[in-house]
């Protein structure tokens, strides 16, 4: 394509190209040297998606239809729509845009869904994550230097720049114009990508009903049923190489559980992982309207030890002001059976 553009240069005045990564060390760019990259320029921050102002100006009637369909207010619909499809930021300017592909389909069909992944699945990126043993629990809070997301070397593909370029990660914050914090742009991308990741660990396709039942049993505090559903999920995990060290094993199972949590999170249920406290890191917190579930994972040890760690390190202190019931859950995995061995629940 670039060769043809160069040959037609005398007949072209302006050419706008999108959806193409510019890789370094590619010989064609030594001849086609008049490309100007505008994607990170603040004046073009809103060119590749709908700004909130544009969305409400041109599609307000559709939001009214959505509100009528779900019997909620227009304000509530817009908040949910923002959570699903907004959040893409490409420049230093603090302007975020909505995914135009997903926005168009959601408004046309009057249904919230993961439309972006219908246009293509990230198999290559998922395989690269597994190959590099990348910590997926860190994908929503990654720090990287500004220059590190610019170059793309075909001989040595770096995962984070690829995730940024392909839209799975976006700019969350910029410190001193040098340090970029990247993360998932919205719920649609996080959930869709997490589903592809957890499927990559599975012998068979992960079924939506099991995810829903895991979520429902936890919300209803049906702990035995919750663990049984989790065991069913882990029984489906493929026979891949389990890390040898205890910490690595804990992290492997924690990753699977974390991805499951992402899949059943929504506006009324938040899931966070590796939360930093003054005395350590909490493996996972699931917060509902009425409860805060603090979950700690152990491997080839004991669930009681996991709960003791939550107490000793005072992980629950930061949630006591929320006036919600706090539940401590310790889960122990056994590498020989590749599943949950025991668990312990304590309600504070």
C-alpha cells in the first residue's frame, strides 16, 4: 500500500490513513518519508471517536429510547453508556472519546453489548501475553515512558505498545509529560479482553451461565455454592505448565480468579485486584451494594492462613467507614489437583 502511495505522489494532495501502525526499521519509510503522525497531537484528540458533546448533540433521541426501554432515567442511561464505551484518550489533552463502532451499534440496536470484539478477536495479543507470561492483573494500571509507546519494531514486538496502538489500553494519566499511566479504556474492552484471556486457559469454551452463577452465589452469600462453581471453572482449565514457585503458583490461580471477577463486574459490583495498603497488597476485593468481600489466595498451604493474613495486615480497615458488611474469604489451591482444596469465610 505504501509503495503505491509513493508512486502516485505527484497526483496526491492529502491522504488520511487510520488503523495502521507505523513500524520502525521498515525500509519503505525511508522512501515514503513525508508521513506526518497526528495521533498524539492535542489538536486532533477528538478526531477518532465521538466526544461527549457530539454524542449528546446528535444522538440524544436514542438515549431517550434507551431510557424508555430499560425504564430508567436518561441520566442513568448516559452514565451506563459512558462506562461501556467512553474512555479512549490518545494525547496529552485530557479529552476522552467514545468508540464510534460500538456506539453506533449500541444506539441502533438499543442494547448494551460488547460490539467491538465482533469486528475481530485479539488472538495474536492473547498468545503474546501467554508467551511472555505477562501479569494481566497489572493491565489496568501500567506505567510506561512516553517514548516507549512510539516505536514498533517488527523484529522485537513489545506487548504494551501493541496493546496501546490496538486500543486495548489507553492513556489514563500523564505525569510531567514523561510518565504515562495506561489502562483499559472502558468496561466493554476490559470485559471482552478478559473473556478472551480466560478462554485461552480453557480446554473448552467458558460458558456465560457459569460466570453468572459465580456472581449470583457470591452476592447472595451462598459460599459453598460459590466455591463449587469456582471448582467447576478451574476443572475446565487446560493442562498447561503450572509455575514451580509457590508465589508464582498463587499468582497463576489468582490471575484466573481475577479474570473471572472482571467478567461478572458491572455498575453495581466492582472488582479490584492487588490493592495497595499501608501494610501490603490485598489479592482481591469484590464490592457490592451491601457487602465488601476481601479475598486472599494461598497455594498448597491453608485457607485459614489466608484469613489470618487479612486480619494481621488490617486489610479491612479502609472499608470500615463504608458501613457495609465486611466478609473475609481465604481460598487455598492445590497444585496436584489443580483446583480449590479448602476455603474459609468469616463475616466481621
